[in-house]
C-alpha cells in the first residue's frame, strides 16, 4: 500500500505499510535478510505470528531460531536483555546475522538495543504488532530498557534495516492496547499538524472501528512525520525532542505507579493533558483548547487526567528525564495546537501550578 524512506544520517531504510503481514514478507523480506537470523518475540505475540515469519524466512533458505520472552513493560530491563544475548551466543549468531523484532514497543526497543550492542552491532528488522509501535517506536532507532529510577534511561540510537507495518496484525490487539496507540497518533497531530488534529476529531469513530482506510492513512501520516523529524535530527539534539510531548509527565506516571500498571500510551495521554495545562500557564493556549484535547482522548478511550500523587514524587521522577540539561528540566509545550516547542523550566512553581488540581 505504501513505502516510505527514512533518510537518517546513519543510513537510509524503508518503512513498508501493507494490508497483511504475509504479503509484506513475501514482497520485501528477501531484500533485507541474507544470513542466519533470530526472531525475538513474546509469549503473547509468538502464538499468533511467529510461524508466519519463520516460514517466510525458511522459504529463503535461511536458518532461523527464536527467543520467546515474557510479555510486559516490567520485563523491559537488563535482565531480559541478558536472555537475548544468551540466545544469540547459544546459536552462535555472528555480526552479519539478523535479528527480527516481532512485537510491540517493548520488544522493538529491547531487540534494537541487543542488536546495537551484540558484537558491537548487527542488523535488525522491526515487525511492529501494535498501533503504538507502528506509528512511533519502531521508526527512528531509539532503543533501550528501563531502570528502576527512570524509563528508557539505558539505550542507544540504532536504526533498523527496515520496518514492516502490517495492518492485519492490529485486528488481534486488545481494545486497551489499540487505544494506547492512539495516544501517539494524537501526539503527532498536537506537535506539528493541526489539520491532522481536525481530521482525527472527524474520524475517531472510524479508527475505533479499525476501518482499514482510516488506519492506513493514520499509520502512513504518522510514519511520514516521524521520518521527516528523524532525518533532520537523528540523535535528538533539536526538534526530535518534540516527539516527547507528554512523555516527561507520562514517564513519571509509569515510574511512580510501576511499569505496566498504566500502558505507555495511557500515561502519555494523561501527560499531554498536563503539557496542555503548562502551555496554558505560559499563556500559549486557552483552556478550551485543552478541553478539545481531553474530549478527543475520551473518544479514544484514553485517560484525560493523570493519577494523583505527591508533588515531591513528580519532581523526583522528572529530574531523571533524559531531556534534563545542566540540571534544568525541559518540557515540550504547545504555542498552539499543532505547533510545539521546548520550554527550559527555570521556575518549577509553574510546573506545580500546572499539576495543582491533581496533587493530593
């Protein structure tokens, strides 16, 4: 249906978007795999799609093995990475071998990090199986794992060889996971595409019904926007930080509640509302614009308010955010819906005011 190119400075690679996984693999897998490979998946996705990918690899005459990990954000850590290394060593994978990430954002992030670090770098392919990973995490080369004190604090920038986004795999997503992906879709509209936000307000019900045309449009539009940003700023020295809209607050929620209690997209949704409140405090947007965002999140069955916990805990978590520079916290705010910028916070009282209604 679509092929997009990511022109990252480190290397150029395609994003393939098509209706079915089997069609994507048949058309394009041979271009990106030439030697032994290991498919890494989890115990939720493997029963659904592992055989399809294994069979496609074997038809190319390539030796294939698998590593099946437990499912869940709370397994996204260095202990699980060690299991991937164990499997690669056991099967004697070489630097020219290929890793395939078959799963959502957790699998994609971990496999990418393992690929970046095993023998100092080996090729890997992303086959994202959630909406969130198709529109966001599988593209751009951010890889890594969580630490008890902060989310995604250990990792590397390492681009895949290709991304295979098949729309049919979204049919097996639980409703909650699908909604979590819509949080990242809404994020793209807020940070740089006001017309897309208008489109989402008109077509949200179609998306919630998994309408194929609407889904294809959304995946293509979000991937195109991310490809554009990654090409301009691969290692997040400038505008790529915009992609963290809602994430500083969202990561604080995930860390405080425990990884996996709220899905990443749910935490980001609530984080975007706090970012709207901060944008209001700065005099950039009006309360009615925040209300538009909250109403769209509600229609996507996403949280439109953060959980309540102590101000001291919010600050402690946010001080571990990757965007902190020279001790200064930096937040993504909106000049208007569809126009983002970075706000270096010199006065934390304005953050406290933005959170005030949700503090105990």
